[in-house]
C-alpha cells in the first residue's frame, strides 16, 4: 500500500501585492523565470497576475522617482 502525498501549490493571486513585488525589479520589470526559479507554467501565471494587478491599480507600471 502506497501513501500518496498531495502536492500543495500556492495560488498566485493578483491581490497579493507583497508576493508579486518579490518578482519585480525596482525599475518595474518582471524577473525572468531563470532568475526567479519558476517553471514555465508558474511564470505565465505570475505574469498574468502582475499585469492584472497593474491594470487594477494594485501595482504601479513604473517606479516613480
């Protein structure tokens, strides 16, 4: 009998700006998946969440100096 562990994946939410800010440079650019260590699928979901948060006003498009 084998015991299967459920894999818990974090849901990337566009309203959670603190998580999204970790994947954005100070200039406002999205970090590459190579630097952030995400898979392709996770990076696509992250990019969609960041873009949605920018449109709705949770994140700025650029860094104001």
